[in-house]
């Protein structure tokens, strides 16, 4: 299933900046960045449960915001991209150097 994760972490304190780095790192572990604070994550249900729990644990919800968009298994027909910074297909093999 495809889940889009977006976040807004308060960075007015050193602790907030640290949370921002941790949230971004967790999202990078499970998906690909498509905009500054937006990730597309192609996940198995167990992976999704793990990622969501981790993000909720890291975040300070009195100051931060997390949004999850569930696009399901038929996501290819629900995503359109126009303009700069196109991203590779989530199902293609990616070579990281």
C-alpha cells in the first residue's frame, strides 16, 4: 500500500530540530522524499504499523503535526505529478551509490 506522510515539526528549540532530523530519517528509511516534508512510502501493513508508531513516539504532538494519506494498493491511478523534481517509480529498483 502507498502511504503519503507529511510533517511539520517545530524547530524553535534544539530539541525540535533534533526531532525534525529523527522524523525525516525514519521517513527516509521507509520511503522516498517527494517534497521537503513529504514522503511517499510503499509499505507492507506491518511496516506501516511500525513506521506510524515510531513517528508518533518521536513527535511532540503539542508542537508538531503529522498527516498520513492512505492511497492503498491501487495508488498508481491516484497520483499525478507535474513540473520539476519528478521522482522514480516506487516499485523500480533503485541503485544507491
